[in-house]
C-alpha cells in the first residue's frame, strides 16, 4: 500500500520553494528597475540599500528554513539516504550562498546609488540557481517516489 502523504508533503515543499525563489527573483530584478525609473537619484540610493538588506535577510531566513525542513524530513522519508543527503546539501549550499552574499553588502555610508557589487550579485544568483537545482531534484523524484517505498508486508 502506498502512502500519498509523503507525495503531498513533497509537492507542498516544491510549491513553497518555487514561490520563495519567485519572490527573490522579483525582488532582485523588478523592484530595483522600478525604483531607478520612478524615483529621483537622491531617493533611490538609500531606498535600494534598505531593499537589498531586506531581500538578503529574507533569502537567508528562507534558505535556513528549507535546509532545516529538508534535514528533519530526511530521516522520515522513504528516499534513499544518498538522495536525501544531496537535497539537504543543496539547501545548505543555497543558504550559505545567500549568507555570504549578505555579508558582502555595502553599508549605507559606503553605498553609492544603491547598486550591488558584481561579486554580491554572483553570490546571490548562485543561491537562486542552487534553489532551482534543488527544485529540479525534487520534481525529478516526485513521480517516482513510490518506487522508494518498501514493499508491503
């Protein structure tokens, strides 16, 4: 007998992860363009510095939450241990990338125009790409997750 609860939990996790990554992409691409387009030069610099701080904090907290959920669920899942370890490692790498990116943000006094350094952007989008790889790994295993269940006794 197959249990659908794990499939539903995994589908929920995938949907939450996609929403989280979508919010980060929106906040990283659309909001700065709108701020520079509609605000004066003197206003958008400090606003974007605060925006980047908030986005990075959201990214780190969300990444840690997904890592914790992956780590806690890896013991209860029917997935092979190596695959569960890969999922936890990807979520951890995503969190680390966002944290290091947050640590490289300039302070308000150093910021000129609210832009990001190239290294900061690379780290942030590496975290997003790692999240996309994590999503792909979860989507890959979802249809076949029933094959991991032990046979009924």
